[in-house]
């Protein structure tokens, strides 16, 4: 089951989102601020992160930029769940690399729909990546024997010429 990290400084809201996700069958992790979230994300490598923006110590935008700059966490989808509903804040979140933006208060069905959509998109991207990797492996397997035989044939040919001399 996918692991989802919920980052929210409001304990009651964090617990509500966690219970909603658990009820839907997801494994959950929790963090009360961006600093703790970054640590948890690097250690647990969740499949998705749902994060608030306005938090103590490290806001959601900084968290998002930190996640995107780290090679192990840069592809984790992030949904921003925030009370900041103005167009500028939404744009800043998307420019920072957010995959979705949900204004508070978001209904449990909206949260679950956004999570399901992001996880499905992530699965499709992983499937495409695996397919490309398999195709590359097959190409290498087919090309490698030919590339190894060609120099060996030349060496054997020159060896036979030297032997005849």
C-alpha cells in the first residue's frame, strides 16, 4: 500500500487527514513542520506528500524546493493543502514544483481524489520508465555480442595472416 506523508502544523487537521487516508487504506506518516517532514521524507521515501504551506521552522514552499533539490526525493509527488487561496500563492506552489494544490477546507473526498490521481500518474510514469529501461536492456543485449565478436574476428583474422607468413 502506498505511503503518504502528511505535513501539517495544526494537529487536529493533521489527524483528520491521516484518518481519512488510513480509512482509504493508505499507510501514513506525519510531520508537524517542514524540517521534520524533510527528515522523514529522506528516511522513509514516501510515495506522496500532502503538505501545508504556512508552518513554523520551514514553510511548504521551502520544503518543496528542498525535496526537489535532493536526488532521492525529487520525484515524490507533493500536494499542497493550504488556506492560501489567492492566485499568486497557487502559482508560487506550482512553480516550486507542486503536483496539485487544494485549498482549505478540503473535503475528504477532494483529498482522496487528489491523492488517487497523483499516485496513478506516478505509477504510469514508473511503468513508462520501466518499459524504457527494459527496451534499453534488450538493445544492449542484442548489440553487445556483435560488438564483442567484431574485434575478436579481426584479431583472429590477423592472427591467421601472421600464422600463414
